[in-house]
C-alpha cells in the first residue's frame, strides 16, 4: 500500500486488501529530526507493519539522520535521494556494476550516456 498514512489509505484496508507491504509516505520521513510527533507516527507505522508481518518501505529518504532513525527502528527497506537521484537507464546499469554509493557522495553523478548520444 503506497503512501500509507495519507490520502485514501486507511487502517481498514490493511484487513480488507491482500497487501504484503506498507510504504511510509515521504511526508512522515521528512519529519524525522524535526518533529517528535511525526517521528512517533513513523515508528508506529513500522511497528504495526512488523506486527502484521508486512514489509515496510520508507520513501523519500534524503539524509543520514533519516536513514539512521529508520534503521534503528528496523525499517531496512528505504528509497530516496540519499542513495540515488533518478538516472537514465544506461546510468542505472553502470551504477549496478560499480555499486550504489550515497547520493551525498560526489561519485554518484556519472556522466549520462544518454546525453552523450543526443
């Protein structure tokens, strides 16, 4: 269930729909380090998902502080600019070969093959 905790995602859907993963909306991830209530909501979503044997993914991770918080609360699946900004397919393939350094590492921005071929 994408963007859990916002919009039309409801707790009742967890029981009614055949889901196996909750994705924490970036609005909650952005609160990490800035808002204790937002952090409490994020921890609660993680705990609830784990209690229901669901995978939990945090989206919008951009800082080491957010990553550390999430890992400390046993949310090991994350996505966001901390790891990599969106890249063209050719660059993604190249990154798979060399590994995915942090997006905060200057080596993350290889020259785009697609730009060279334009």
